C-alpha cells in the first residue's frame, strides 16, 4: 500500500506541474508585420512598418584617382600643382560612399517628400606643403585635412523637404539645369556655367502648367555657393604675388533671387534661367589681407550694387547617332555674378600657372576671379565696379552598345574687367576696374619689362579666358557597376604681356617671369557601384 500511494502521489504532482507550465504558454502567437513593397513612387520603396510613409535607401560607392590634378578632376590650375613644384602630389585619390534616404507620404495636399545625402569619404591632401592654410574665415576649414590615417569625414549634400510645390532646405538652385555642371563629364570642375550639384540653402516654389511646362522661383543663400570675391584695391598689397587679392565681401544682406522657365518634352529640355545677386564691400579702410582695423568702421564703405546672370540651356534627346544618345549645352552671361560662369562643385578658382620661358626664369599666367573691385577715394572707382563674365559648355553623349559609352565635352569661359589699364585721374590709374587692378598690380610687381625689348613691351590686362576639352569612356560590365576614364585638357588664355621681376609665392624665387598662356592635362579614373 505504501508503494502504491507513493506512485499515485508522484503522478498527481507531475500532472499539476505540467498543467502550470501549459498555462504559461501563449494561446496564439502574435501576428508578424512584414515589410510591404511601396509601388507608388518607383522601384526600391517600401513602407516604414506601422506607417503610410514609403522610404527608399540608396546611394553609391566610388573610388577615384586623378593624375596631375586635384580631387574629383580639378586641373593643375593653381597652388602647388599650378607651380609644378616639389610639394605637389603626382596623383590624388578619393574614396566615397554616398548614402541617400528618400521618404514620401501621400496627403490631401499632394506628396510630402524628404531627401538627404551624406558622403562618407577619404582623400589625400593633394600636396604636402607645410605652408598650406588649414582654413580662414573666408575660405573655411579644408575638410580634406580630416583625412588622417583611419580618419575621413562626412560631406553633406542635399537635405530638403518638398510639400505642395515648395522646397525647403539644401537643394539644387532653381537657377540650375537638371544636369548642373555635368553635361557628360565625370569631373566636378567643368566651368562655363552654373553648378549647385551638392545643394545650396534655399526656398523655392515650382508651378506645373501641364504639357511639360513649369516655372520655378527661389531665394538662395549666397554666402557659400553664389559669390566669388570683391577686391578693395586700396589696401596694402592688394594684389599678391599670384595676381589675386583677399576678398573684402561684406556679410550677406539679402538672398539671391533666382528662377527658371522649363519645357520638358520627349525631344528634350529647354530652360531659361535668371538670377539677381547683390555685390557688397565691407569697408573702405582695411588692413593687409582685407582684415578690419580700428579705422575701418569710421572710413565708410562702398554702396552695394545689384548684379546678376542669365542662362539658356538645351538638351536634345534621341539624336540619330544611336539609342539614348543626347546633346546637352548651356550658355551663360553674368555681371557681378561670376560664380555662375566660373563654377565648380566647390569654390570658384583663380588661376596661377607656371611653365617654361624662352628668356626668363619661368613663364606665368594669372587669372583673378571676382564679382567686382573697388578703390575708394575721390580719384577712385566711385564704388564697386562689377566684373563681366560669359561662358558656354556642353557635351555629346554616345552609347556604343549596352556596355560601352563615351562623352565628348568642353567649355569656354571669359572674364572681363571694365575700362583700360591707364584710365586715371592725375596719373593714379584707379578710375575703372582695370585701371585700379593694374595700379595695384604694378605696386606688387614693380619690375615690369626688366629686360626691355627682349620681353616685349609690358602691358597690364587682368582679363582672361579659360577653355576645357575632354573625353570620357565608360564600361558597364554588369548592371550598376561602371568603370570610367576621362582625359581633360585645360588652357589659360591670359592677357598680360611682357615680363616682370617679382617675388613669387614660395618656393618660387624672386626672378624674371614672362607673362604667357598656360596649358595642362589630367587623367581621372573611377570605379563606381550604385545601389
């Protein structure tokens, strides 16, 4: 009986434990919410779980190397590369991963969209000169200096919200074409027109009229993208050894007013753009380097002047040379808005290039890029004299087959300073833009035509032209993987003549330099995987 009772008791205990465990188990598993595809806005979108918002993650990974040039295909047009000295790097590499986030939500007012792009990248400096500037108030910190071993940096491109026809944030300007500065090239330095390909802070509105006709108007923040330099030519050493000066721009007071009218059709695109831009100087009295001193505020300042630019752009699609072939080109004119002609994906360059000479130590070509210049005083320019510029650029893009394509691209740009070198009152040579520049240039380059007729007669003229011509070939072995090679020729047509003995920027010596046109060539290679 004792054994029987023990067995029955154990069985009862096991049944109680099993029942308790069974009571802890869920009666029914919770439903799993799977990611749903969003087909409203094209491939790649899916719904954010629990919302009616669609999101798309994308971007690319890119590796570039440029020979005899700067990052992203900048020609050797200034700095150590322009001097071709021992501090220059013969090549510069850059690796980048761009990550894009695109969200869209359908509302009673239309689609609400947000878009952002961050570029995680690393590059070498482009030179090892210890005299290179880390950055200034006007040029900003050189982000490439963050590319230390194991380092790198994040560059922010587009960041904007779109709602009911409005765009708020950092986006391409309403002035820009759909292709910005890339009609067919892979380099970010094809000049001759506007480029805001990484975005400018703005507010803009686009109205759609039907049949592919639209119009946009916007307000752009000018401080980063939309201005070059203003020279106060009365300050000590106003024009430095490289033919350029320090910018005396005042702070931004009003945004640029920009807009376009665009027609998008099956045959292509036609766009007309216009922009208004205020050019303003800081003070009449400034220290060297355009820095303020204790006399600046009481010295007064030049009145601001409105300048601007216009652009006409055309894309012609489906040309008879092959499927998908097209031609893109644009023509620009600017007065006091030189950034919309001498434009890159970064700052507008000025040019200082050295080469061989038949009689001097070396030859040199200068090109100063400005929105305007001024020389205060009764014998001065009477305020800011605006710089004139015009340019044209374009590309023919041809597909050889589904795996191979090529582009032939080019540009021509011109910068002009009004007046003549000898325009003056009482021999001061300061009454026009050209007269004021040449007076300041003579003060810092006093040894003109030092060898007499051997160098020809010296004449001062800050006008210049730049021309670019290149070809790009692409191979796409598999979808979304592209290998590209690009050769670019660059020519500086400067207008100074004769020669001068002056102290060039170190490591160049004080010597006789012949003023002469300059040329350079570069090769850029790229591998890119889109995702």
